[in-house]
C-alpha cells in the first residue's frame, strides 16, 4: 500500500508543481466566448435584411426569380459579438465555417457574389450590383471587414476574374485576392462550396480555406497577417451579404458555425484584462423579442445564469489563487486533492476495464475509436436539427469535430439488441473494406450505452435527394457516372474482397454523393459476409420493396444476384426519374394502386418504346444510344430468373462499352417457385425497420409487386 501510494504521489508531482507554478506566477486567463451554428440558431436569432429570406432551412441572400434584376440582402447574427476588450488593442480570435452555393437560374447572366462580413452596422443593406451589398449608393463603405466570393469581374474594383476570393477592408478593392481556378473550384457551378475562415488575435494570422470537400485543406488558399484592431469596434455584427447585378443568381447559405474568444496573459500584458460581459450570446431562444444591450443579461436565460455563475466562480478562484501566493497549502486540502485523484484513478481504470471486457473484444483492427464526449460536442448533443438521414437501425447526424473542423456523419444506432447486432455487423464488414466508391468509415464509439459509427460526410447528400428533391434535374453525365461507380463498388464487394459481401439494401437513399458527384455506397447494417463459392444461409428477408428480388422475398436466401436485382431497380430509377414504387392518383384526394417501375419499363420494352422511359426532365439532353444501353442493363439486372442476371463485373464492362448487353426478351419472362423450394414461409419473412413493412401469411403476389416497403 505504501509503495502504491508512493507511485500515486510521484504521478502527482508534475501536476502539483504546475499548479503551484500557476499560482505563484499569477497566470490568469480571461476568456469570453461566442458560439453558435445553424443547429442552435432560430429565426429570432437572425437579422434578415433586404432580399434575404429563409428557404427550407437555408438562408438565401437574394431573390428566387427567373428574370434578371439588381438586388441585395444581408443575413446577420442578431446580437453584436465582442471583437475587442475595452482599453486593450487585442482583437478577438475567431473561426467560422460555412457551406454555400451560388445557383444561376439563367446561365447567360452572371454576378455578383456573396461575402462573409464583420460590420458595426446591423441595420442597413448596401446597394446592389458589384458591391455585394457592402457599399451605399454613393459608393461609400458602411464599415466592414469582408471575405468576398466574387462571381463577376468588375474593372472598377480591379477584380482579377469572375471566380475569386478576396479580403475587403472598407473597400471593394481587395487587399488580398486569389484565383479559385487554381484549386478547380467554380463558384458559379451550383455545387456546394465549403469555406473556413480563421483569425488568431494574438499572432494576427488570418487564414482562408476553400474546398468542395468537407475536409479542411491542409494549406489555406490565402494566409496573411492582419491587425484586425484597426478595423473593428468593441462590438461588431457577423454574417453574410450578397447581391445581383442584372442577373438571376441565388446565393444560399446551407450551413454556418461561428466561434470567437479572447485570451490575455496578465503576466505579459500591461494590466489585468477586465472580466467578460455577462451577456450570453450562445444558444439564443426563439422567444427572444428584443436583444438586450451587450452589458445586460437576458432575464430567464439558463445559459446566461451558467455564464454568470462561471464568471463568478472564475473571479473567486482568481482571488483565491492570489491569496495562495502568501499562504500555505493546508494538510486537509492536500488530502482532499489526494482522495479526489484516487477516486478519479480507480473510476477511470474500472470503466476502461469494463468497456474493454464487454465490447472491444468484438472489434479487431478497426478504425479510430472516438470518445463519446467529442461526438456529442460535434453533433451539438445530437441536436434534432443536425439529423441528415435515417439508415438501417440508426439515425445519421451531421457533426463538426471541434479540434480540426472536419465535417463528419455520425450514425447513432438503435438502442436495442437487434440494433447492436447490426452495428457490429456493419463495423466488422465495412471496417475492412477499401474502395473509392464506398463511404469511408472513420471510426466508432461505444460509451454510455451508445453505439456510434463515424463516416465521411458526403456534401451532395444521397442520390435519392439529388433525383427527387434538388432544385434542378440531375444532369445525365452525373447519372451515368454514378451508375458506373455503384456497379464498380458492388463488383468489388461480390468478387474482389477476401470474403464476398452481400449488401442486401442497395437503393438510391443508401448511395451518397461526394463533392464531385461520385457515388459512394453506404449503410452496411444489413450486409452479410459469405466465403467465396459457399452457399449463403437462409435468413429473414430484409430490405425495401421495389428493390427486392422475387426469389429473395420467397426464400430469404440473399445472394450476389439479389444485389444485382436491386441495382437494376436503381438503374431504372436513375434513368427514368421515377421511384420503384409510386402511388397513382385516381382522383382528388384518392390514391389508387401503386405503380411498379420495373413492370412499367418491361411493358415499354415490349411495346418497342423503351426510350419513353427516359426522364422527361432531362429534355432530351443525353445520348440516345447510351440511354438505351443503360435501360437494357437495368432490365437485364431485373430479370426474374437470377441465373439470367449478369454479374456486377459484367455490368461494369457493359456500361463502359467493353461488353455487349445480353439480349433482353421483349416480354418479361415468368418464373415459378414450387413449395419444395421455399426455405421460409411468408409469415417468417420479416425485415428491419426504417420504412419497410412485415409480410404475413395472407400476403398475395400483388403485395410483392405493388406494396410500399417491407418492415
């Protein structure tokens, strides 16, 4: 026991010495922080000025009109942010991340762009045109520091081109500028663009990063030194400003997070920094009607009470620290610290052993293990506003890692035994897979009864949303590239892995799109591994109706050919712009039978009108021979007889033109199953949750063809 205590005391030496050093040198750090993002902001927390307005959860700075016009709008955080402490010349450090898109309804018209702005004026909008709403009608600045994303080359402002980023200081003539063509980013493409802006108040370092990717570039596109103290007041507003110049540009802010803080060392400064103001600028509430003055705390705000309590405790600790310089650490205080360390040591050791014994033995050679604390922080305590999707047995949240600003997708698995089984299955399978068309697993977490998977976030969302929820139709070149990518991923899973992987849930909502609209197949919660040349075991049928092969519904035996059938349904869905199962409206408020996409395309092929299936929204903007080949590939993969379906490696060869598409009969072949071939009865065929229905013994063949989903 004495030896153990000595070891503990030895391990405490550095900590105690450091604490005494801090006290004796009176090093006091004062921090004032502002932090918010789209997950915590409400409409009452924003100032929408001019043409700025909300649209489906995003902020648009200009109008949604098809006729060219001149207009401007601003969107500002409703409360002023402290950018300088009174009596000092040390500006705040801040960092902001935002995702935006610039879409032109009329490609023949361009201009002018948008800007991230820091301004003392929270009420006025500048003029339209090339000034981005930052200058008044006389061309005078309203006072601002802005990072512009300019889509118009304006000779008046010495612009280098119509696709650049610049730093504007009370003037539209940029003091720092860079051509975005050098990193292959086109502001006018309509694609989602990500930007990181960081400023260090102590070193005066100003960094700007831009990328299509959700991972912050290692090297900023612009890096320079700026004394922000010359351009800011004690309090400033932050937000965005944008304008049009005889154009139809739509400037949309899809995500925004911002944080600022002060750091001051009284040991090196000329005096003690004043305490932070008691106003809380974090987590604004929807019922805030009038912003209080910066020096007053909003009444009834729990956040403010916490901030005030934290400030009070901090000041008290500072006084105690100063008194400790002249005093002596008492024995009781020492033993209290000693006891606290012992409790902490044993609790951490116990938790670690318990966690290792109960869970990590199931996981070998997996990616990084994240802590629950950092994932909870990244998702703002799993805020409902951060939900970006629902996968098999789990909800998916958008997260931003605080330590490096990387954007991630966090899948929070269901709190039941089945959910844990699917989690272990997904982790054990995808953790060993490496392919450019698979969603990359970054890591996992299992703490506090939670099971979490961390993936790369795909900035362009799912294929399902790109097909049916986007403002403009997905172009055919994107669609054909996506289909080839998914086929390549499935060929890898079926024939190139150490063990064959059957996905069992191939559908458009599980196909994600990266910044270049490359396909990434994800959600392996239902996947199964099978040794090559081994017959798969019969299981319960799982998946989504419209994508499920008929033999899989009746036998429960998932093979690579059941994935091929699902892929065929995806091909027809992408080519036609129609969902696999669609309700037919027969009258006002009346819904008739559901239409099955595969059946519909087979009928068009029988009538010799196959190209009629092409998505009308494409307006003929595709190569007819390529469209016909893709539709025939879809039908070949959707063949009722699994033995007649091609392999996914063969599909890849067909899509790139290295192999001919097999002859697809005009009339859809039929296939029958004898009762001796059924491995499962209908009442045993069930599947997972998330939009799928249970089959019962009373289900008929029409249920298989015209049902919605299987759950």
